[in-house]
């Protein structure tokens, strides 16, 4: 294995550790109004960054390890960083299930209520 292959394997492993929604689950979630109502919007008022990344995560989950590009690996690292930062901040003390914090994480492929 080369250093690049080792790196890609590690990034993929970390990505799979934090993304706990299956592609079909994430696709269904992204169709909800709740999913569209959270996240940091772009200047044009369109789709939020997290919602857009959710669609990219679906693609990444369906991409074989051998077909990952450097851009794919960068997106996967971004997902890992986002999920870990938000989990470290902790969520609301009450009603996590219906919180914007959870909805935002779910756009990024992670349901904090799932163990």
C-alpha cells in the first residue's frame, strides 16, 4: 500500500464512522421540510451548505473506495470534521429529537440519537 492508499483508507473509515444514515435514509430525510429549514444558507438564498453536502454524502456512500477522487476525500474529511465538532459542542438538554442541532447533523449524514 502506498501512503496515498493508506490515507484514503483512513479517511473512508472515519467517514463511515460518523455517517450513520444509509443513502436511502439520507435521501428521504433530505426531502423533508425540516431538513430544508436548517443550516447556513448561501448568498443566493438557495440550498443550505449542509443540505447540499447531504446530497454529496449520498453519492460518496455509493462510490467504491477505488473510485474516490481527491475531491471526494476532501469532502469526506469536511464531513468528519463537521460532525465531530458539532457532537463535541453537545446538543440541547431537552427535546434533542426535534432540535435544529439534530436536524443539521442529519443533513450531514449523522443522527445523534442512533447508537
